[in-house]
């Protein structure tokens, strides 16, 4: 087990390397001077000089790459030229807000989606199955940012029952239960938007996984033994169907993070997405590069976690 | 491919609508410049006009016509969809084929590359590329393709790996074909269907990615993009909501159309998915009647009368079991033999009422251990519960072929047995459960040390023994064994058949052995029923079947069977093909292959003729084999 | 007379994967000894059956003969010429003379090819004849395998044919090059009894008519008996007994063969036979056995069997057994 874990952690290395090298290559391939790309169009000569020194831009190409690798490897993602703050610190300060949004939505959509998918998989091809499946496709075909806007239009503009902007009211309570309730209220619409879209994915995924498991011979065996349908579905089929759900969960975290960035933009949620959006507007390249690295490492790490969960669920995976 | 699509469309309305949507979008995209539309970029109308007769979908903050802009927007959406998914698929096909076909170190390097690239969150890479290189639609499309190709490559690699082991590919190689010939002629053409399916999903994804970029302000400003329209509409949400509503709806409809087409193709490509969707309407249950329960030992262990089971398949009904009748005395053993597709396994499942969801019992009566469980094809209920539900595993159990995954792969065998025991003995203590499981394991000769093993950790023979142990857990009076030794090696098969035979005698079990193997049945059963095309064509004591069969099919089967004992003789083959169950031949189903057939055989269903004690045959001219 | 095909000392070991740690420490990768020192001759026009259970190495032997796999050691001579190291044009020429028929008829043909095109393909690959001649040859071959009327089958697709018909097409394709040797790997095991006999009879009559030699690989002793003049029994990678078919079936000189013959379930009127009681676990395929590889499960094993590899003991003309007690076993 420990060996398996070690091996898997080791597999994070190539992804991280590729991402860093990609970053480096793209910056060098991009039109314009590298120092200006990294320091901004309006940088003063002194700052440009600092940047050149920092990245060794007058050194040979490979040395620059090496320097960059070492820098990023030690957690130094450069400096935002908008705030002059280290990119790493900027990103870390935004992680909690994004985590709150993504985490909440992921838990709700995975749990609900899997259950609904399993429920309609009892009778594949039935009217219930066809209509829920089609609805699921419609849900995840929705541009999440548009769905966000529509929710704002309905609940904030027309009905005026929910806040549409930010994470908390400007004049709201600063701490205690009041604060929690305030944040919770602000979360409703962004979480709803993000959840709706990924919910569709999990419904479909779990439906096809459960339907397939239900046609396996060992399900016929437990039926013949006399287990009631409910037990078969919830106890036997769902557990085995979780395997593909877990796999896809890891692979699709990138899509969920994409959704989060777009959702945060709509709702001015002060997370990573908003940071990226502001960076785009200000053409703050170091932030965009840093965000790319951060997101990639997060996805790679999540896929590691799902691999471990998979290994725990499926005894056929050899832990060597 | 197109034939496949047509077939898929016929089966699903949503798919037809989706194809129509995509075609309409394509027509609009091509014809946009020639349609009587307002200039999408002309700022001539009154800004912020709501939808109306003049401007169907209203105007935006610059006074541009939204309807015209949406029509022009289809151009960009479709271009992005087609170009980026085409590049990604092509790259994926080439790289995936190379990795899968050549294997070894080439594959090791390439598939690691796919894995690494698959983990890179594509949107953020595209974002970076566009942020660095500028908002040109060309960059966007290339960037999308570069982040999605590993998906196609992985699919293609898996396809090639599976196709590589196909016999026709091996045969081409063995015939002397070059790598290029094999890849280009056989592997790639047969492997790309799932890539095409996935490409439709990629198209939807590409459209959404471009829209997302445009919404973040990174879109190409020289083209009309739905995402950019929403970006512009966002600031006017209160004043002019139509600016965001309609482009978003267009995105939703087009992307959903692509996804539904992908779904439909997937379903059309996979017969298994289609089979999953097939389903028969369940028949209403009936209540038990006073005579339905006979106590005492005079009733036979099993009695089936006119049992008929049909599968709903692609709109047709396939009668796999057709009017089957037989009875099994207590402690008796009956072999049911027949070739693949004759309905013998369906018969086994029908007796326990654990058929596939697309199967229905059309008629027939079944009683087990003196209790009627099926009357006229309807489930018999007592006190609101299916009678069979209370008899499963306690009165009758079934042994499935273990190679077919009859045991749950993610549960230890010990736990599977424990749960099966607890189900019918909820009050049992842990010690009682453990004790009973140890008992049945000892009975079959499985070491108790194998209890914590998962099925995949056991050999085929051991798995089959676990299945037998499971079936004996509640000491049922009747065990149905469905091909219990198929796929096992001869020596192991012989041992297991011996064990089943042994247990039957010791525990006075009644046994039904379903098998394609005449020999296996001959040594284990007292009586044999021969099935052909859903019917029992002959049933008789074992010795009579092997030495004095009366049905031409039974005789032909035996004449076609090679043996190791007895004199070596020439095998006689049976002409023709097995009868179709969808359109069974008129008259006798075996008549097209029967050397003895007369006109009456081809026109009139044969009678069931009694030929001796417990011996009858379904034939117009039963009797000993005649020289032809 | 030199044999058409001579296998001597033929060996195929597959390197198993070893852990990264073992590789670093320089530990040798364990090998799966799929085929271990197989020696067998096949005369022109002769049909020899290789019989064995799964894991016996019978399929690998067939793959070595058809050069789908390369041997680790030993030699394969075809008409006196060594083919183990053959490559390029020489290999292509060899493949013209040695064809293969596979087990699974349902995957035997490219689903996108018409029947005639599949049968023509070997001619196309080898560039034999004009397109018209290739077509005629394919039609003639379909006629020979009794797919009549040929016009009905030639333009059909594999999906339209039954398993037995597909296997006939596969035979036609294998024979269209007029090979001298056919390796048939379980060609009827996936077919139902009622069509099986037809395919077996067809193969027998074609062999006679075309003077074809066959290596017939099967797990089924009864089928081997019907198809062959000689049988070689394989166990864990090695041939343990070889002899004329009838002799081997009725007077086996190796305990393993005896068990195999006894385990075939059949209607044996008036006699209840002794069921097989196998003891122990099968020996490992990865370790070279010290003595007889069947010793661990053999009902007659003696101390000598555990430490001394058995010699090939000639029992009668052309009949030998790799058993220390071959003579005793043969006499019952």
C-alpha cells in the first residue's frame, strides 16, 4: 500500500514538469519581448531590468528553462504586475473561496446525480429514464455562465429574493452565525449554477454505469438468491457502479474548475476565477501562468486521490 | 456510418430532432450572407429595442439586430466545432494507432504522454495561449484541438489494442500482410467509429470553450460569437435581458444537439446498450388459489406445463422457450441439452423467474415442491408476496456458469455467502452464519482459508465450487445447474461433475443439469430432455436417449459427436443452419434439416408422441434411425 | 524421407514484468516457460493433433510455427530449411506455404469486407494473379468449402453468415494460397455440435484432396481422435506423450494422458467409470521442474519422479512417453 502510494505520488512529477515547460515555451513563443510579457506593457525600465535579472533572460535558453523550473519548483510563481504581490500568495489567498464553492457544488452534484442516475437506471428505456436522461443532457450542455446570468435575472432582478454579487453583504455581520448565514445566502445562486451543470454529468454517468452493472450475471445471481430489487440496486449495483463514477470524477475536475472560474466571474465571487478574470482584463500574464500551473497540479492531485479511492473500492486493483 | 445514424434516428425521436437542429445550423451558417437579414455589425437601429415585429429578438446596446447576429454566430460556432474536433480526432487517430499497434516502448512513451496531457485542464491552457498570443479565432481553435486530442488518442489506442487481437487482423498478418496494409486496411477503418462518436461530444465541448473564452473577453472581436454577445449582454442584464437570453439559448440548443447525436451514435454502435434499453411489459400477478399448495411428498419436485418465454428484441418477439412441459420427481435428475440459442438457459431462468428484463413469460404453469408459482404465465402471489420470492434459494437454487461473472467481483466470497445466508435467516447469530458457511465449504472441499478471497483470486474450478457451495447454503430440495462446467478444463470439469453427482445422491437433491455437452449429461442424469429451437423435441431415460433415440434431431446429434471410447467412426454432419426463433419454420422446426422430412413435416406442427415409459418425442415420424 | 516440418528443442519463454526495484537490483526477470523443449515431426500430408489443457503451450506452439511469435531457442525446419530467423521476403514466401485457421469464426473476417474480398486478400497481399484471376480463385475456393451457390455468398458480408459458414470462409481464405501446411487452432471449439461435424469432415476431405499437412491444435481428445493420425499430448509447455492416434487413446503410456482419456464425459453403456481425483496444484510455469513436471499431481509418482527428469521412453514404433514408468503405464 505504501509502495503504491509512493509510486502514485511520483507520477505527479511528469504532469507538473510538462505544465511548467509548456508555460515556459508558450511565453517564449508568444509575440513580443519576454520581459514585457512578464512585466506588463507599461512597466518602467527599472522593473523590466529586475524581471530580466530574475528570469536570467540574457542567459542561454536552457539555463533560462532550468532557472524557471527551479523557481517554480520552489513555489515561486513570479510577481503579479498589477498588485506587485507574489503570484503564489495571490492564488493562495483566493483558494478558500473557490474551494467553498467547488466543494459544496461537487458534493451536492455527485451525491444527487449518482442517486438520480441509479434511480432511473432501474428501468432503462422507460419514459422516466428517457425524459430524465434528455434533461441531463440539456443541463450539462448549458453554458454555466449563461445559466448564472439567468438565475441572477430571475432571483435577483425579477424576484429580488437573493443576492447576486460577492460572497457577503458589504454591511453584513463580520462574524458568528450571522456571517455564516450571510455567506450561505450569497452562495445559493453560484452553487446552484455550478451544481446544475455538473449534476447532469453525474446523472448520465451513474445511469449508464448502474444499467450496465444491473445486466451483469452476478446481479442475476443475487436476484435468484432472493434479494429484493431495492437492496440489489442500492447495495450491489450502486457500489459497483461507483467505480466508473469515481474515475470520471477525477478526470473531469478540470471541467468543474473551468465552470467555477466562469461562475465566479458572473457572481463576482472573490475566488480564483475572479482573480483570473481580473488578470485577463489587466493583461496580468504572471497570474494567468500561475493559475494554469496551480489548476494543473490540483487536477493531477485530485486524480491521484480518485485513483486511491478506486483502489480502495476495487479489490482487483493490485496495490503494487 | 450513415446507415448507422439512420438506424439510430429511427429508434429515438430526440436524436432526429438533434440532427435536424445541426442541419439547420449548418444551412444558416452557409447561407447567412445571402439571407434577407440585417447587417449583423450595422449599428443602425434604436439601441435596446425589445423583441418585436421589426427586430424579432430585439437589438443590443449599439442598435445591432440580435437575430441577425445569432444567425451569423452559427458560422463561428460550427467552424470552431468542426475545425478543432477534426484536428483533435486526426491527431488522436494517428498517435493512438501508433501507440496501440506497435506497443512496447513506443506505447509506453506515447500513452504516458496521453495521460499527462489528459490531466492538463484544457480551458486554462487555452486561456493562457489566447492571453499570450492574442484573440485570434485560429489560435483558439488550435489551442482547443491541442488540449483535446489525447482523448481521441486514448480511445483509438484502446480500439487498436482490441482490434489487433481480432482473428482477421492476425489472419492478415499470418497471410503475409505488411504493417501498413494491416493498419490501413483493417485496423483503422474498423476502429474509428467511436472516435467519430466522441468527436460529436468534442464539438459541443469546443463550442462551449470558445463561448467561455469570449465571455471572459478573450474572444476574437472580428467575428460574431454567441459567447461575446452574452459578455456584452451581461452588463445590460437589467436593461436588456434579451441580449443575453437568446445567444445563450442558441448555445444550449446546438451543444445539446451535438451531445444527443453523440449519445445516439454510441447507442447505435453498442448492441449491448440497445439490449439494455429493451424491456418487456410485466404481466399482472394472480392470487394463489386453494389448490395451489399441495403438501406431502406425492407432488413432483418440479412440474412445468406449456411454459413459454419470449424476448422483446428490436421490436420483434423472439420465443426462446415455446410450450415446454416436463416434470421432475423428488430426488430425480434431468439433463436439458441443446445447442446455443435453443432456449435451455432461458428455461432455467424462467423456472426461477429471474429472466432478463426484456423477457416475458407468455404462458405456462410451474409448480415447485407442490406450490404453484406461475399460472398461465402470471406470477402467483400469496398474501401480497410472490410465492416464488419465498422459495428462491430455500427451496430452489441455481448454479450459474462461473466464467460469466456469477459472483460479485468486489466482495469476498465469504461475505457473499454470509449475506445470502442472512437474507433468509435474519435471526441467525454470527456463529451460526460462520458455522453453516464452513459446513458447505467442507461439503464441496473448499479450504476454509479461501473465505476472505475475492473471486478473481480463485481459479475457475474453485470459483465454480464456491457457486455450488452458495447454492447449497439453505439446503434447497431442487438445484438447477446451468452449464456448471463450461469453460473449465477437462480434468477440473470431471471433478466438479463428480462432486455434483455425489452431493445429489448423498443429500437426495433433485437436479436439473443444463448443458450443451451430451456426455456431461449422460453421466450425471437419469433422464434427458433434448431441446431444439425453443421446444423439447425428445425426453426419455438417459439410456434410451443414447441407445434408442426416436427423434431425428437426437439421432443426428449423436451421429455428429466424436468420441474417445468405442470404435472410431465417421461423423455425420447435420445439413443447414439452426432454426431462427424470430421466424421459426412452418410445421416441424427441424424439418428443413431433417433427412426424414415429408410434406406434412413442412406444413403441420408435429404431435407429441408417447413412445414408452417416460419417453416421448415431438415428431411426425418418430422411430429408430433408418438407413437413408 | 525428410519431414515437412521439424520442430526440435523448440522453446518460448515470455519475460514477466518485474518490479522497478528488482530491475534496479539486477534481479533477472522471471520467465513464463510457455513452450519448453518441444520436438515434433510432421510428414507431408499428415495430420498431427496437439492436445492439451489451457496453459499447456499448444497455442503458442502454433504461433511459433506460423511465425506470429519468435522462439527463444530451438529450431523450426520447413522442408529442411530453418525458418526461426526468417525475415523480409523469405518470411513472406514461407507464409505462403503455411497458413492458419483460428478458433473464433465470428472475428475471423473483417466486417467491412465482402466474403469474396476476404478470400481474395491473401492473393492480393502476395500479388498473385490479376484481379480477375484472384476473383475466380476465390470463387473456386468458396465452391470447394461448400458455400453454394457461390454467387449468394461472394458478395455477402460476415454479419449475414452463421458461425459454421464463417469458419468455412476462413478455411477458404487459408487454402486459397495452396499452402502445404495448415495450423488449425481449435477451429471447431466455438461451433455447435450440429455444424462441427460438417467443418471437421470438410477439413479432412480437403486435406486428402489437396495433399495438405495439418497441425491440429485442440483441448478435445475426441475431436483430436476424429481428425488426426498422430497425437502429441502437451502438459505445462512440454510434449509428454506422442503416438499413433488409436494407440494413444486406447493404450496411453503416460499417466497424464490416461487421466485425460478417463475424464472425457461420455455415455459409456453399462459401465460406471472412476472419476478423476486430481491431487495437488499444477506445477508452476515459471520455474524449471527438477523432475517430472507432472509428478506433483501424478497418481503413480515415485521418489525418482520428483528429482529426475523422465527420459523419452519408446513404447512401440512411433509411440513414446516421457515417463519413468511408461511401460507399466502402457500395460495398464
